C-alpha cells in the first residue's frame, strides 16, 4: 500500500496514439485521414495487422487481425510495411523532448513512458501536459494521449480514457465514478485468462474487483490477486525510475553435454531445457527481456557467442527456445558441440513491459500453431531505449494541484 506520509506525487503517462501508423502519416502526408494499417506482408491475406489508424479502426480493423479479414471490413484500406528503424528514431526524439521537462523519465516501450513532475512546483500539471502534447505534435507530427494522476497505475489508466490527443486527469476521489464502472478486462495488468477467472467469482468490472476481499483474490490469483486489488483501489507506490531497466543485467544458464555431439535432435532438446531454466528464473524475478544470446563451445574448445535483438519482450520458454535454435542454425559450423548456453538481457520488470506487437513474430509462430490462440497467450503474458539520468530531490512545496491529488481520496 502507499505511504500516505510521502510527498504527494504527480505522474504523467505519455502514450503515443497508433504510433507506427501515425509516424507513417507524418512522413507521408498523402496518407493523412485515410484508413491505414501497418502489416509486413500486404500482398498476402495471411499477413497480420501490427497497428491501424483511427480511420481504419472505425471499420473494425484491429491489431492482430489478418490482412484478408481487414480488407473485407475496409476495402479502401491502405497497407504499408513497418519501418522499425524509423519508429525507433522518432521514439528517441520523443524521449528527448520529455527529458527537457524533467530528468525523471522512465521509458517502458518504444511509444510509451512515465514522467514524475512532482518537483516542478511552479508548473500547473494540466497546462504542462497540454503544452507537452502540443510540442510533441508540432515537432514530430505524431499525436499522443497523456494521463495525469498521483501514481503510475492511475496515470496509465487515465491515458487510455481519451484517444487520440486526450489529456485526462484521474484523481483518487474520481476512482468510483471514472474507473470502477469499466470492464475488468480494461484494467492494466488484467489479461484474457485472468478476466475469465475473475468472471467465475462474479467480478466483471474494476469496481467488482476493488470491492472483493483481498484474500479471495489472492486465493484465486496468488500474489497477483493482491496487487490487482490494491491497484483497483488506487494504490501504487512504484517510483518513476529512469534506471529501472538496469535492475537486472542478464539472466542465463549453460550446460556441458554428456558427450560431444553434432546430433541436431540432442542440440534442440538441450536448448529447450536451457530455455525452461531461463524462463523460470525470469518469472521468479518478474522480468522480461528483449536480447537473446547463445553460447556455443565446440569440441576443440573454441567458444563463440551470437546475439539477436527480439522484436518483443519475452520470458516465454517457447519463444526463447525457438529463437535460440534459429540463431544456432544460422551460425553453427557443423562441428561437434561440447557446451551450449542461453542468456537473456535488456531486461525490464514485467509490470512495465508492454508487448510491442510485431507481425514477423506472429507470422513465424502462426506457422506452427493457431494464430489467435498464440495471440491470446501473448496478451496474457506481457503487460520497452534506455535513458540514463539521475534522480532529482522532490521539493517540500505542495501546489494546490498536488494537494488536490493527495487530499482527494
């Protein structure tokens, strides 16, 4: 629970609206106002929609939808391939703008981050948020929504309440009216599987969740049940930490084989076992990672490491094993192997990891198992440029807006 003696905080959550599609429209003005989707294989109906513009969403076009289905819903739909290098460039520009306002910026994905503006006692938070929103749009030509609240969870929920280009304040006293009526599935941190479990005990809204006994939820969902109960009641004491991603540098394991082998079946079996161990350690530490490294030691003791940056954060043994095998096949020189290892790095806490949907991942997985089952599993498991900065002390001055937050419980 939150420490009520703590200096009141004002947190902003900045969420770029339909980011990939918005960047494409900014770079290609002829796309403005038209139904647009980003997908990696526009020529094939089995391609997967990564994101879509708001004009396309009016027709029912959604993320994870197959291209063929999207075109049936919206015959005039324009589809472009993703340009991830360009999206990362715009993302860096975005966070540079945020850090001009305060050093307390915590990126959590390519298009999303938190700011702690509690130390800006001379600025009125709603005005600051609107100025920031206008600056981002003027410089980058990309819209964003901003949530303003006394903690990270409420700021995150607030930024989702009005899109595109919304600025929403969510005070603690507003929770019963603004937050509790929402479906429990709309709550940050609740996936499809968790929502289904909650329905079995007649929890359908965030208010239902907030008003259940905490021990009931803990019995049903474990530690996550207690956390969700606290969040639904507006409590979240997580700091905005620019260094959060450095909490864990890497998690890995390796094994020496019983005997040197060039048998692919044995190699793949070993990678699966290693991935299972890495998954277990990552889940215990409640982190996900985006960078995979494998180590190969040959029978002549020559050791090589190979690294791959994944498109999405993961702690899934299936994903880790599959990517490790793929990386191995790409670099193996066919000589007998003595040792294998897997390490995951670029780690971030699971709570702050946002699955950045990428059709290359989905299309690769879809070849091996039903697409929508995979999508639901990914949605359930996942909640992303690191900017090093030192924390600044919070002043003792309390603005009327900060007091309004603190005293409005």
